[in-house]
C-alpha cells in the first residue's frame, strides 16, 4: 500500500466515525393490550399502579446549573477519543502487525453463505410453501444462528419513540426488583435526564438498577447524565471490548423484573423518544414477555459478569441461571435473541441471509444504512432470480442524518444492481427525517429486528442484539408498519434516480472504504 493510499485509508477511518457512531441521535397494525398497558393505563397513565406517587414525592435533586433542555452539547474531546479508537481498530483490522487483522468481507460472506445455503432444504421457487413452515428448516436455522426459538412469547412492535418510551417509562416506574439496561448511549437532553431521574428514584426504592453503555461513546454523549447516575450510586458499566478495545457496544435492550424486555434501535435521546426537539427519527423496537426475556438476560448478563470480573469493578453479578419467579404475559410467538460480537462470527447476518434463502413470497427490508457486503447482495439477487418479491426501504440523501450523508454514494452503488434485478427500492423522504429502523420480514412468517445496521461496521466493530420472531400475527404488525412507511416514501423507477454527484469525502469513501467490499479491492496491489 502506498503512503498516499494509507493516508487516504486513515482519513476514511476518521470520516467513518461520525457517520455511523454519531448517527444514532421517527404505523403499524393494532395489537392486543398488554398487562403492562393495563397496569400503566395505555403504557403510562396510572400513576398509583406504577408507583409514580412515591416517585413524584421524592424528586431527584441536581445542581441548579444543570441544563438538559435543547440539543445535546457537542463534546469535541469525546469526538477526538472516538476517532482515536476508530483509527486503532482500522489499523488492527488491516493486519499490519503480528496477531492483528480481521477476516475480509469476502471471507465473511463466504462463511455466511455456506451457513445459509442448504442441501437438505434448498431455496424454493416463488409460489411454493415458505421454508419457514418446515420444522426441519427451522431447526437448521437455529443451528446456523446458534440461537433456539422459545415458544409462548408475547411480542408487540413499538412504532416510533412515543410508543417505545411510553412502554419503557412504564417498565421503569413499575419495576419492583430489577432493571437491566443496555444502550449505545444516554444523551444529555430531556429524554436522557428523565430516564436518569426515574432510574435514580427506583434505585432509592431498593430496585437493583444495572446499566451498560459503550465507554468510548460515553465520552461524547451523556457526560452529565451518566455522572448524575453514577453519583447517585447506580451501577453504570462503561463497556470496553476485552479483546478489541476500539470496538463499539451498540446493543439496545431493556429488561424489567425478568418479565418484560424491549429491544431494537432506540437510545435514550430526544431524536428517538420524540419527547423534545424538532428532529424526530423513525424507529422501531419490539416488546417481549415470555421465555425470550430470560434468553436476553442471559446474553446481557454474561457480558456484564465477564466485564465486572475481568475489570474488578465491584458491581453485583447478574443472575443468568434462568427466570427467577418471572410472571410472563406469554403469547403465541416463537422468539430467539441473538448477540453478535464481530469479526469472527456473524450469527445476526446469518439469520438475515438464511431467512432470505427461506423466502418464497416476499422479503421486506427496512434499514437505516444499506451498504451491503457481498453475502447480502448475493442472497437478494438469488431471491429475485427465484421470483421472490423484494422490497427495500432506506434513507435518501435528504432524510439521512447529517453525519451519514457521505455514505449515500456507497449506498447507491449497492442499490443500483438490485433495482436493475427487479428489487423495489424506496427512499425515505423529508429533510433530516431520518429512518433509523432495522428490521426485515419474510413471507409473513418471520421477522428479524434489533440494533444491527446493514453496513460493514456490523461485521467489524459493532456488537449487536437482534430478535428473530416466528408468528404470523406479530409479523403482520410489522408488515403493516412497513406498508405505511412505503406509502410515505419515494419508489425508485429508474436506476439513474439513485445516481448522485458525490462530494470529495463521499468519493474518497466510495473508492477506499467501499472498495473493501469488492473481490479485488483497489487498495491492494
């Protein structure tokens, strides 16, 4: 690699940070009411039942100088720390030093395709029964992804921040024993402050509150809110990958009393919750009650306990033995929770790609950043060749968050060949009306939802959690939300509509970052 190309590669690494790290800062079908809703009066109106009376009677004091209204301040020192860690990770992944290096995206794709294609259950032509109706395929899917479906789960999709944070607030205020929360970040804004205030109140009531956030991201988001929680005695674990210190903890899961869990793409900030501000992102979470909650707790708890022990933090361990007197709501859904810590394994990507090979009717994909590695492109093209309808909704150059704009050209390069193959491509409309959802449905039988973005960071840097769901009633909710989103989006009828005039940064990223996704990267001699 020449010095010039090395310099450009490092520049790309710097540019990658704000667009994917900071780019975390907007209606479906009806579903039956949950006990949580009945307890909270439509997820949050019955103060007495939720213990709100005691909470309001003991407000949490903070210094008068604390101001959490308006947009979160920019912490430039934190941004510098984030860039520094990203550069270290990029250099490590290039394998310049002994003991470093990450699998190429081609190697990752080969591994995922090998796990996804099946001799026993080969992909079927459109019009035949979905492979998700075959118990043998489902067993093979579980083996490939390393996560078994549990039966008897209640699932409900929470469309946008108002619904998700109404449920989260009710879960916090109603908690009697424990709250285990994982988030990419808390923000120094109205949402972050309100959440911190509620969590401190529950801690004072004797509820065990354990919070896990990314250590690097915490240097640029939520500095005041995190300190406020720590000063109040809450256990706030700032996650650092024990093997790859530059990696990012991007997991968004919340568990209350072992009874309910919420997973998806939303952090504790105004752009997600819509509690304040004018920039309101479109996002989706899922509410779970059933055995899948114990599965989620076991995954998060194992990470928590490993961090606590290795770093001698002195925090209480999370009990991962299974449900402890859990009072599940229960339902008809089968659900499996999947954690992915790249770069050596790809269970979430395998879930997505293998599900595409199980499709015989349609594949609906809603994802904020569609920069596909070869395995995804191959699976989509082969689905189209079988006659399967494929619909993809992602951000336009106008709707994407400001930090994500440099990757729009790379997204277009991925989408153009798919559109030419007959994939229906839709782009979110509206200036800064960012789409942040990350979900997929297949044949009305299967859904995958969580924090995983369809871009290369998911296979190199970001640890994620997604939930796989088998349940026609539940999937119908998500398909209805998808249909509503498509109705407000622009359909691309000609590949020329995807062509953009990239700026300098976008050109550099397309040539040097996106080149890593080709069989013969231009970066290599």
